[in-house]
C-alpha cells in the first residue's frame, strides 16, 4: 500500500510541476491536477456487508475549451460488517476492506466566473473491492471475499471555489498565463457498478463526496 501511495504522490507532483512550469499559448487547452479526500457511501447489499469508507486519491484534468476530461485514481479504506465464510476459510467481522476506482469523467463547464466553476459530468470506471491488495497480512484470504474489477458508470458534478485568480497577458502576440490560481473542489459522484449477478454480497451503488485541492 505504501508503494502505491508513493507512486501516486510522485505522479501528482510531476503533473503539477510540469503544469506550473509550462507556458500556455492557447487558452483552448488547460491542464490541472488535484489531490482529494472524502467518503464512499454504499447502498443495498454492499451497505449490509461492508462499512462506508474513507477515500483518497488524485485526479488529472484536461480542458479543451468548455469540455473537461478528468482521469482519477481513488482508494477507499473500510471494514467488513459481518463474517464471511468460503469453504474452510473464515474472514472475521471488522476485517480490513479496500475499494479501488480507476477511470475517467467527461464534463461540460456550464458556469465559470471569477469565484466559481460548475461542471456536470458522466464517466466510465472500473471498480474492485475486497481485502487489501498491497499489504501482507495473517488474515485469511480468499478472492471470493470481494469483487473483481467491474465496469462502472458514473455521473455527478464538480463545484470549484477559486481561491486566487489566474492572470493572463499578451506577450509577443500570444496570450500567456503569468500566474496560476488555486481552487477547492467539492465533487459529488454516483457510481453504478455492473456487478456479476452470481457475485454474493455485491449489489448496489456507491455515492462518493470528496474535497479536493488543485492548481489551475
């Protein structure tokens, strides 16, 4: 798990550094990145079997005019709500439970002024849940205690609150950004995993709200 987060941190740092060092000569294209924390809230069978989770991750955003493509990597941390049994393997109640979301949203900027930005979106992801993938543990392990990576649809909206305005100037006939702005984002997302019908304990949806910090 530590190696996974180290790679996430390095990736996010490189993206933000490259974005800050670059000089944009065309406002049609913009890049930014965010780091976020939040929560996953489950419904139906998932809620009965697994506790809601603390979530964190990074996103990389690409804007073309008013269109946003956001690529996200998210990890959720939680525990089981009940004991699981798979033949002679028993997973105790309150065992560690992880979820993984990787995918992309596409959205449209419908409000963008000096103070805020509002972007509804739809997306496609892959979702997996189960015991920790990157940590050695003495807890009994079985692949049947979780769900493999599953096609997942998403929809929701981003609400960005700008903390400082970017500045643009005409330099040698080109419009260049001479300073960035920082923003806080509240992201509300609904995820609809297409679980296999023969996968016990996995039926339902996921509501996720995250608080994000980024530089544009």
